[in-house]
């Protein structure tokens, strides 16, 4: 039977529970164990698909088409284990399913209640598809005491009783703040947080204490005494210089050893060469490049979390540091002079995905700059669509646009209402629901044998993850290719453009999918590795 590790947070949000879960899973994996990580999200949205990036950060998409929390990206990047629909649950999804059952009469007239119906659904989710695993790590979103999280805490309390202490471990992540005026770290917030959790029926087994200063042994012992845990189970977690050093840091502090001690397990020391190599490449680069990311959500870095990490991975592949300059696309819609001033220092230009018309003319201007100045360009999802609109305008189609932005005489980009998937023909109504209705998940594509991207991938058959509602209109293919923008990747049925490129350009690639979702520090995505390599060559020319 799989052992369950439940990860809760207290005091404040944004303490890094997701990164902690990913790092612990990586350490257990390095000891030879098979792991999977899951996320409980207490909010009432069915999934984060319709939430603003400013509210929730990016939406991470799995191969099987789930729109999930960005923490699942951490899980995949640190373990290499592909996330699935079954690895992220929300209160909204649970309540939706329970109400649907009640309407069908599945409960045979019973009164439907939080206990046992909601808590039973949470427990079922936590234990589903775990037969072949050694450890299942479950992260609970939010902080202890949040009203929407109470059913999840209660479900975990029940699970400990049902599975036994020998098969369950509670790791509580807390804050030990430094008070400058007093000149000392304060343990009281952690004590209160543990008291809150204990009052809900859960005694944590391990405390991970986030702090910005070294945690003295006296304070560690004090926390252990007042929170009723072993002193060795109080794990300091100082701010790390980069996220890929976190597994090494947690191992040094004894986190994985304490988890195994809790379960009464003994194993060989972990093999951590993967992480030491990554950290060495990160901390000892042989050069650096600057990439301009021209987007619309640049005010919140988490909106492009996977993109940020994939660029770092491209740097790791080329042994260089990647300096990312986040540029608001709207500034290019005010003054043409702003474009050159902002983009001339860049060694590469990337236009990421997004939704809506705001900032699109600025993105198109960025594409034009990259094309005319021969600067390496990478367009992702909406970025590819903007590259096609810019190409159409350069080819003389002055009114080229997208139906996403309103009625247009020249719909170079238009809404897709049906497409083929592994499940068969998918259909969507133009005025239908927004949630869960896009082309989502992994889809195959065929690449032209003599194309640049085929050389980058090392083959002509690929599978990449999608999240979009609009597609480039194949009716404009001839006009675009005559102007030099080649359709080098298509869906297997030949109807949907997946990749465009300019053979006469040093590096100009646009993709309809999101390659950043599959990039890992120990396995950088080839497109990002290629883009950064081209940017390194550009840096030598400047």
C-alpha cells in the first residue's frame, strides 16, 4: 500500500508548499522510490481555467487535457512524472459532482452533507490510482484555518484514522519571521499555527520552518517542545539562491531522512548528481544572454511561471545565464520609438500566449522588429498567431487580424469549432461556456522533413500540449508562404497549422502549442534549447 504524505501550510500563504512537495518527491525518487504528487485546491472554481492570471498565476495543462494549478508544473519539473487529471481536485469540482449525483437520485433520498459525502469524495481522490506507488504526496492549498479548506483537513484526519499513523505523515509548513526591531526570530506564529491544526484533529509529524535567518538550536528545541514533535522533525528552510538548489538544501537539513524515520524505513542514500549538476550549471555559467518577453501579464511573474523556467532550462542546456526582461506589450502601441529602445538590447525576443485584444498590436510590432532586424524570435500560441498576422500584413493583407478581436474582413486567425482528438470529433459552440472548452492537452503534429524544427526535434513526429480556442486560418497558407513564412508543422489531418518558421531568418519559429509545459531542468525542451543557442550566437554578433 502506498504511504501518504500530507502537506499543509500555516501563518501566511506563499510559503512554497508546492516547491517543498516537489523537492521532497525528488529526494524520495533519488532514493529509488516511485512517487506521485497531488494538489487539493479549496476554491469553488471547477478548475483555474477561467481565472485571471493576475488572480492565480498560470494555468498548467496536462497531457490528458486538465487545466490545473501551477504547482503541478513544479511537480513535473522536479520529478519528470507526467501530471494527470487525477492529480488536481478543487472544491468546485467535488461539489459539482456531488450535486449531479444528488439530482440523479444516486443518494437514495439521503440528506447530502459535508460529512460524509464531501469528505468521502476527497478521500477517494487522495487514494485513487495509487496501487503501484511507494509514496503519494498531497498538498493542501491555502492555510490552516481557511473556512473553505476545512472539509479537506477533516478528510485527512479521517484518513489517518483509517490508514494508520504508520502509513500517513503530516508535514506542516510554517513561517518563523525575523523581527528586525527585536533582532530575533519569533516562534510564536508557528506555535499558533500548529495549535490551530491540532484543534482540527491533526498533530503534525514534521514542521518545515521557513525563515530568512539561521534557526538557532535553542529556537528549534523550543518549537519542538511547544509543538509536540521531535527536535529532528523541526526542519529549517532558509531562502534558497535558486529553486533547483532546494532539494539539496532540504536533504542537507534532513527532511527526507526524517520522513523515512517516521515511516520506520531505511534506504540507501539518495543519488543527487542530477541536482548537483543542475546547480553547478546554474551557478557557474559560461556566458549570458538577454531575452525580451513581450506579454500582457508581465506584472505578475507567476503568470508565465513555466515559461520562465523553460528559458532557464534553455540556458542550462547552453551553459549560459538567461536574463529575462519582462516587457509590457502595450508600451509599443503608444510610441514607435519605444520599440527600438526596448528591443535593441535583446539577444532574443519571445511573444508568449494570452487571451484578448489588449496588447496585441504591441506584440505584432515586436514580431516585425524581430523579422526586420534578424533577431531570434519565438512565438508561443497567441505569439504564433501574431507572427502570422504580421506576416500577412507584410505580404500586403493590410487588414489581417483575428476574429478573437472582433469582426474582420481578413480572418487570418479564427475560432475553431471542431477538431479531431483521440476521443473522436470535438465540437464547440462559438457562444458556449468558456471553462474547459478549448483545445486542451496533448495532440500530435507532423513536421516537414527538411524544416528547421524537424532538425531541432530530431524527427518529424511530435506530441505537444495545447490550450487555445483560436487557430491560424489555413486559407491564408499560400499567401504567407509566398512571403517566406512556412507552415512547417501540421496536425496529422493536415488541417490545423501547428508550427510556422522563416527559413531565411537566423531563428524564427512560432508554435500553436505550449512547449514550456514539458521542459525540465534535467531535460530542457529542444525548442527552448535551440532558441537560447540562437540567442547566444546573436549576442556574439552585437
